[in-house]
C-alpha cells in the first residue's frame, strides 16, 4: 500500500530527527533550511539559531570566506568537487572550538528549486585515536631502539648466567621429586584415614545396634521394682546410643561423599509416602509433647529421583527440627508438586539461627552460637547440602532467632541423569 505524501514527509522528518549523524540542507544561496538535532549537538546550536543563516557560519577560515564562491563556481561550471563524494572537513562550533568530521553532500532537484543535503559524521574520536596511535608508534620506535641496545647487554648476561640457571634447574628437579614423594605420602595417608573412618564407623555401629536392640528387649521384658526410674535410665541409654550412631553415620556419610562413593540411582516413587514414613519413624525420638505433621499440596506425589538420598537429607533436617525445638512444639513437613518441581519444607518452632551465623550454616563442623550446649557434630547440614546437589536441587532457609526455622528444598520432578556421582 502506498503512503500518502503527508505520511511520507512525516516519516522522512522522523528519520532525520532520529539520525545519529548531523543532517543539514541548504538552498542554492547557501542558506540553511533544515538543521536536525544531531547537527545541533555537534555544533552546539539550536535549530532556530542556524536556520535562515548562511551555512558558512559553521565553517572556520578559509572555508568560511570561500564557501559562497564554491557554490557559484559549481552552478556556473557544473564541475563537482564535493557533491556526490565524501571528504574530511573541519567544523566551527558555537563556542569557537573546531572539530573534524566526514562530510557527504548530495544534490536534490525539486520543483521549487535545488537543495543540497549534507550528512555530517563526527570523526573526533577517530582522529584522537589516530593521533594517540601515531604518538604511541613514535614511542614504540624509540623503545625498540632502546631495547635493541639493552638486548645486547641482556644476551651477554644470559650467557654469563646460563651455567648458574642450569644448576638451579637441577636443584628444582630434586625439590619437585621430593614434593611428589611427599604428596604421594599425603594421598596414602588420606586413603588410610578414609579406610579407618569407614572401618571404625562399621565396627562401632554393629555393637551399638546390638546394645540398642538389647536395651529395647530389657525394657519390654524386665520387671523393674521402680519402673519409672528404670525406664528413665533405659531412655537415656537409648538416646546416648542413637547419638553415637548419628555421629558415626555423619562421619561415614561425609567420607563417602568426599570419596565420590555416593551415586544417585533414581526411580519412580511417591514423595508423600516417603514423608509419611519419616514422620512415623521419628515418633520415637521426638520430645515430650512434640508433634510432627505432614501436609501435601498440589498434584500427585509421584516423582523420579533417588528416595534413599532424599530420605537421608530429610532425616537430617527433621532430626535437627526435633533436637532444636523445645517440648510441646509442632514440627511440620510440607510437600508440594507444581510446575515441574517438587518443594519440600520443614518448619520448626525452635531456637532459630543467629543472623551473624547464617552465612556459615552449610560449612563443615560449624555450629551456631546458640547451639553450643546441644549435642551435634556440625556435619548434618553439610551432608544435606551435598545430597541436595546430587538430586540437582537447591536448598535455602528462613529463620528468626527464638521463633523457629524453615528449611526448603526444591527438586526437579525428574532427575536428568540416570546415575549421578557426588563431586
């Protein structure tokens, strides 16, 4: 569809106004008819200060006095010196400063007469860079001369010290060999430590499990004369055994993670069933009056992930919630599936985390100031973070000291890799 003349003129005016280059039109007498905003910025004039005046006002001498003669010569002879070509010229700003620019002039013949359009592209920065390059080149040439002299001296010094450097290389080779041996010993010690941690954890866990089982049987079948005191002591023994088992489990889990032995083997399972199972298992360790409640929101609870790793992470978080919450308080585990993600949040009404300690909570062996009198290794949250990373998820927390804490993890509904390994 063809545009109306008025619309075409509006478009043309808009293009001229928005141009980053200056655009000026003059009539056959050299009088400025249009002066776009870009030209105004270059020369420092408002359009009304230029329009209606001779274009020579924007030129320094000698072009200022010769410009009208240029136009007359072209009109009389038809010889084009500038029109239809581009060249570098100098402009005169309102404040008297001059600047270089590339000028392209075209001639447009209209019914009402001929106009000349000049497009002005500021090359001040280009000239500045060229000048700097020229100065730099001169400096470099002088430097080359200096360096040539210095090089001759350096060659002499290199030849003189070559023997000494050869001896130094030999000494370094010896030092590197000693360092390699020391590193190999360090690696061997690390492997021995890892094997010891693994062995000790297994060796301790087996008798501890037997002790816990036996105590449970004693509590069931023994006839205590002072039943209340007897059960109190059995509870203490059970708690101590669980605490020791938890410490050993933490060290063993971290050791496996560091050794890259924890692999992620996903399968399809119901996350709500996993949460309910955990709630049931933790009934035995909760404090007096504490309640652990599970709530699910959103779609079906079916996800494709590793239930064993997820259970390990949630067990740590729920155990912490029980440990750091007082008696009679509620602990909530919320599961939600929506938009291709599963979100699991564990909220307690415990002691919270001091603001100054929050940035360290996922570091190994770190414990908050207000938890100094509560048993723990400072490894639980480190292990949780590593587990969540394996499950391609994220974990964060929101806490208020003396009011409670919420740990929230977000996982994909479907693990991308069939087998993932801890880094």
